[in-house]
């Protein structure tokens, strides 16, 4: 921190020579302010990567669900649709359908002619569908907690960098015993950059 104060004091005499570009402000900033900016920049890049992945993923899921729904309502028998969809469903809607059909086929083959099995069968199918739906929702919502956490903490991290820059500005005023704009401007610019 002393290094930043000394830099601000030595540069205060030559305000005309100061460069207030983003790169220059970053290079002149204190180590704490630099680390805050780097943390925010990395979190921003990661958030944008997640956002782009989610947008593309949701478009793909919507297209797959629309395609499956069209096939489902086309009048094709459920067994034929089950065989066509295969063991690896490509979207959550077909995954729920495949899970329900697997449970149906398993139950039909194991308990033929039992009247009490139909009541438990519908409950088992419903449970399997709910479990599959929960698994697919978890898969679709992956990394959303990171976005929420970053969105709520990033302003406070940035505010910390701003406060640190203001502290440096006040310290350069105290060291130089001068309240001119030339002394205050570099610290204020660093604070606002953070």
C-alpha cells in the first residue's frame, strides 16, 4: 500500500503526464485492487461462458422436446415410439417417457394377470417419472448456483476495491499534506476503476 501512496505522490507533480486509460489504471493500481479486478474479470468470463452454454443448451432442449412431442402426438403406438427413441434419450421429455415405458414393460412382463398390480404399477410409473424429471432438472440447472452467488457477491467485491482505492487516495493526501486535485485524482481514478 505504501508503494501505491508513494507512486501517487510522485506522480502528483506531473498530472499532465498521467495516463488514465484502463490498462494504465490497472498497472498503477495497488495489489489489492489488481486482485479484485482480476477476480471480477475471471468470474465475469466464467459467468458469460455459463450463460452462453445455458442459452444454447435450452435451445437444444426445446428443439428436442418439440420434436419428441410431435412424434408422441402423431398417432404412433407407444411401443414403436419407445423403440424409435432408443436407450439414450436426447431430451428430458423423452427421458421421462423412456423411464415410464421401461417401468411399464418391466411390470407387464413380471406380473401378468394380477389385478392389484395395476394400482401399484401406476404409482411406480409416477415415481419413476418424478425421479427422472428431478434428475433431468438437476442436469439442466447445473452451475445456476454459481451464477446466483456471483451475481449477489460481485457488487460487494467491486465495492471493496473502490473503498481500498479511496483509502489510498486519502493516504496520499496525508503523505503529501496537499489536497490538490493532482494528489487526489490518481487514487480516485483507481477507486472508480475498481
